[in-house]
């Protein structure tokens, strides 16, 4: 069958800004029972400011810990340095940018080339420009909680974002946990564990390597405890966050079964009305509304015939591959694991008397649309304001919102009165022109 599918994403151009700036309560800034003079942020890509499928200077500058640190200065916070790419390497690892919509309403994105690659490793992966000066934003894109306790992640064959932060003499032997523990601090934020679930989900529930393996609860507990034990030595205070539900982000809410079915029916003149998927249990079936397709599903493959003349995705003998869809059973597994993980995070925070930012609860509230300080935010791709073009990481506005969640938690736990971000000052996805 000739491929003539044109998936209609159906993105309504919603109002992207509030009609007026929200008024924030003016409070006398006090630090309460916490000492913010030396604040460090521990985490993964969300902490580092990764956005639009890349780490680059513009995104790094508005990472939520940077925004928190600026507000902490009102209550005794000190210097907070991030491993920024230089101005002449501002594109960093490269990223994607929004160029507009096709005539049928599908978004158009365009890659922006990397500028901070200093070479390649033996496997052909990138090596980025080193940053060895002292820093307080310790966020490392791609860092998993389970891998964070293991040495070697900073080697050239490991995580390139971690490798750029380590001297050559120690990069093969230093674990992320050891790296974190080597810093001098009085207060910390900790948000690791997302990738230990997200990698599995974004690969359609297919475990092909360590980066997309679903972490066991036992492994999570052991690694999480190791980090929190290290970070709270000397009774240091901090804030931790829960793990979001994967179904709350645009990556799983944009390419839907209904839209694929509509594309199939239109392209075949009604001869076919459903798409078929390969499930985790190995039995192909018709996709339902409870199955979640990934944002990067290559819709151009739909209907392309294999050697047996069976169109891709339109027949159980040539179904959509499992790596492109999180089926209902896999969703239940992921949601259950996240619930177990978050229960442990909450228990740990309570036992250690740490502040808790419940990002999971907030994003579930945001999923279908929520007015925050006069601005509509949702899990809608591009128009939802909170999530960037990769459908997982945050826009500047999303970072400001998350910063406020952390600040609220800190103020509640420690009796401080750190000021909050005016999110209307930070954009969502940048539209062209």
C-alpha cells in the first residue's frame, strides 16, 4: 500500500499568556530554621535545565534550581554556579526548535546543531567541553538513581554530561554519589529517580539496555537511602520531590489511538479503521484508548508494506512495534511502581524531616488543564506552556512553576518565607516569528 498517511495532531492555538500579571503576596523574607548559605541541587536532566531535547545555555539559565537560588538570596543564600556552556558554544549538545505547523495542523520542528562537542568516544558518542570549576547545580542529564551509586558513569563510555564535570584522573572511578558527597553545602534539593522509570516507559516498555530498565522497588530503596544518608549527614536540611506519573506528560498524550485510527480510515477510504499493536505479552491486538503511543512514533511508517505485502500497523501480522507504544498492562506496571516509589520517598522525607515537593500530585492536576497564577497550563503538546518540545522536560515557565513547588515545600517545612516566581515572566514554547 502506498504510504499516504498524514497524522493530524490537532493542536488548538490556545491563549499562551495571562491577561495581566498575577499579584504575589509581599512577605518579609526570613530563612526560618534552615541555612541556605550553601545550596546544592542534585538530580538529572530536569535539575540541569535540559529542554527541547538538549542541554544548551538558554535552558540551563532557567533551570528550576537556578531560579530557587536567586530567591534564596533574599534569605541568606549564597553564590550558586551552574556548569553553563560558554556563549560561543551556547547550543550545547544541540536541541530542537519549533518552526510552525503543517497545513494539516501537525507541528514542525527543526534540529539545532551542537556546538559544545569536543570529540567522540570509542563508541561514537559525543564528548562535551569540560567544566571543572566549582559548581552548585549538580544536575546530570540521563543520570539514573541506580547508576548513581556505581563508579564508572563518568568514563568516556558512560554518561557524557557527567564526564564533562570530572577530571580525567578520577572520571573512571568516581560515582555520582561520591561526587555529590564531596561538595560543601548547608542545604540541598534532591530529585533523582525519574529516569529509572521514564526510560522504560519512553521505550514502550521494552528493556533493551540499562538506560531503559524499569527499576525494582528494592533497588530504588537501597540507592535512594544511600543518597539521602549521604546528603543528610550532620543533620543537613533539604527538599526532595516525588516522581511524576508518566501519563501526565505530553510525550504520552499527543499521538493517540483515536488520531491514528482517524488517519488510517481517511487514508484507506474506510477500508481500515484500526491500528494494531504488538503488546508486552507478545499477542498483537487492536489498540485501544488506554494504550499510549510515544511522541516520536514515526507515523510515516503506517501503511508501508513489508515483504509479504502486509501494511505496517494495519494488520496483526505486521503490528506497530512494542517500543512505540506503552500498552495498558505496561502502563499499570509503571503506574504501580511509581506509586510504590513515591510512598517510599514520602516516608523517607518524613523520617528525615525533609521538605517534600509533591510534583506527582501537581502534574496529575495539571494534566487536563489548570489555571496557575492566571495562566492556563496543561499536558497539551506545545500549547500547554509547561513542557518543552521533547514532551518531557520543562519550558522556562514550567521551570518557574516547579521552582515554586519546591519553594512552597521549603517554606512549609522550615518556616521560611522565600519569595516565589512570577511565572508570567517566563515563556512556554517559543513560537516562530
